[in-house]
C-alpha cells in the first residue's frame, strides 16, 4: 500500500482519514472500510476497523484528555469488551453497550 496514493486518504468534515477507501466513481464518494486511522478535528485519534464509515469491531481511540480505549466498536460506539487506560495508569475493564459501560 502506497499511503501517498490519494486513494488511501481523504478529508471528511470530522477530520483526516488514512486507510482503505471504497471509491464509487459513479457517486463521487469515498467510504471508510477495513483498516484505517481517523485524526479528528478535536484531536482524538481512532485506529482500527471500519465498515461503511463507522467504527466497527476492534479499534483504539486515543482521546485528547489522555484516556485510551482499546476494545470493540459497533456503529461508532463502544460496544462489547474493552479497556480504558487513563493517564494515572488505571485500567478499567468492562463491557460496553451503545457507548455505556454495563459492568
């Protein structure tokens, strides 16, 4: 993969994406699919899997406050098993559903 090839990066209103894109020439749109990195305008960074422009399955989100979430995603939300690591070295393990910790 030549990351300098424009078919591997694009800008969205939320930020810059680098990774595999499904380009549909007839609609002149790009969608994030498979593995990629999204650098959001707010400073957050997501590294992981995408399906049709949504975080899906395994991924890592690095938040601007220093927290890091490592775990599963479904339709852009923390969903399933995951861990949050904070700047103090605390690790919170749990299960999430629709971005909410359920245990």
